[in-house]
C-alpha cells in the first residue's frame, strides 16, 4: 500500500487474496505501479487449495472481502490466486466476476482471466506451463485454459499445495521458477508462450531472463494483474521486467 501522504491517489486497485500478510509476508516487493495508484487487499484466508478448501473460503468469506474493499474505495476488484480460479472452474469464475461487478458497480476481474487476455495479447495459443503445483491442481489449471481455447503442450509439477507454496523462501521460489521453466521449455520448445502460474514463488525476477533465454513471452498471474491497468491506460508501462509489463494497448482479438 502506498504510504506517501503527499501523493494524491487517483485509483484504488483492490485484491481478494488467498491469505493475508500474517501467513505470507511479502517484504519489499518491486514497485510496479506508480504511487498515485493505491493497492489494497483483503484475504479469504484459504485453508488449502483443495476443492473443499477453495469452496469453503469463497462461499464463507469472499463477499465479506469485497465489502471491505469497497469501503476502502476500490475502483477495481480482482480475485487473486490461479489455484482458486482453477478449482472453481472458468464458468463459475466468470459468473463470480459478473456478479461482483453487478453488486459493486466497479470493474471486477480474476487473475486467471487476466492471464488469458495477456496470452491472447501476444497471440499465443500453444503454451508451456512451468507449474509447481500438485497433479490435481495442474489438471484443473489445464481445464481452465482449455475452456478458454488454449492448447497446453506441457505442464511441470513439484507437488505443491498451499502449505508448501506459502512456506517457500524467496530463494527457493526463484530457484524453482528457473528450474521448472527450463524443464517446461525443454519439453515444449515450440510453445508460443511460457506461463508461470502462482504468486508465492516471487517469479518476477525470472521473467526477463527466461524471455531472453527462450525468446517467447513469459506470463505470471501477478504481472498479468498489473498489465490489466496498463492496458486500460490507468498505469504506465514498466520497463525491465519483461514484455508484458512493457506492453501497452488493448487485448488482441
């Protein structure tokens, strides 16, 4: 959250997060948005990324989180966590986004949908996925992307559920991002884009290096959420952190 009291806030970007900072601290994240865009978040405090854990968190706490964000002046509300979207399934996520917009009167989104439009922005239909998630979560992720018309050429796994994801050190997350991304591209060298789903492993640092190594766009759901604001003209492009954040303009058809 922006703490510069001298800056006049012109936009408030709200996020419904899987867990809060007490369970997953995020020290000194790279500032990708200007200080006049305030980022706020509330958490559904998910117990795990199982179908049961996702359903319980969404059904019991999602709308309360939305209400909290609206009280703080949110101009946009995004459901974070690609495992959450994957377990819900794309039709249910689209309905949830539509209902959120209807109830609040502000733009609603999900990181899964932001990823889909980011991949379409690059014209990428055949993708490789560097995933650290369990096989069941990966199958749900593949189903989500297949519903949107993508062909998933390969997906990796490190067997993670929520507990393992949120207990990773920054160093372990970055190491895994490189390891699994390289494995995915070895398996699918003809992929038109590389997806690194998930935010817990702090994969931003890997994005520009992997793009240079493999000459394909690299997308993560956290940077896709930022790109939404860039594409909408709310935020300026960000140089140095990959093709997506440096891109400007609307989604290609």
